C-alpha cells in the first residue's frame, strides 16, 4: 500500500503542477482551485507514505518522477522543449533515484 499512496501523491502533484501553469499566476479561478485541491491531495497522500517510507526515499521518488512527468506534459501541452542540458540533468536525477532504490539500505528502516 505504501507505494500506492506514493503513486497517488505523485499523480496529484503532477496534476496540480499542470494546473499551476494553467492558473496564469493564480489569476484564473478554476485552474487555481484545481491546483490548490491537487496539492492538498498530494501532500495528504505523501504524509501517509511517510508513515511507511523514509522521507528521503519518498521525496527522491516523488520529485524524480514528477520532474520527468511535468517535463513531458510541458513538451506536449505547452510546447516547452527541454534543451540538452535539461535532458542530461533529468537523466542524472532519474539515475540517482534508481541508485537510491536499488542500493541504499535507507529504505529498509
């Protein structure tokens, strides 16, 4: 269940961040409200996740998946194409999350 909670937290955060962009600096009410509700849901499920997983592991997975997902959403919805440096940086983040999950003993606490 702990990874289901983390997945729900990540999904809600990705949804909320997408609407953060659509809110135009909180000037559009509907996207702003959707954004706020999305972040509340995201933090709720992240808080449940933290009962079962270390905060470092949880946040590494959350931020790594979120960065890649939001970049893909930005590419397709907002036509924001990352440059080479951004792609290399994201690959390093993903590799770091994989290394933490495969080799760190932190997640066994």
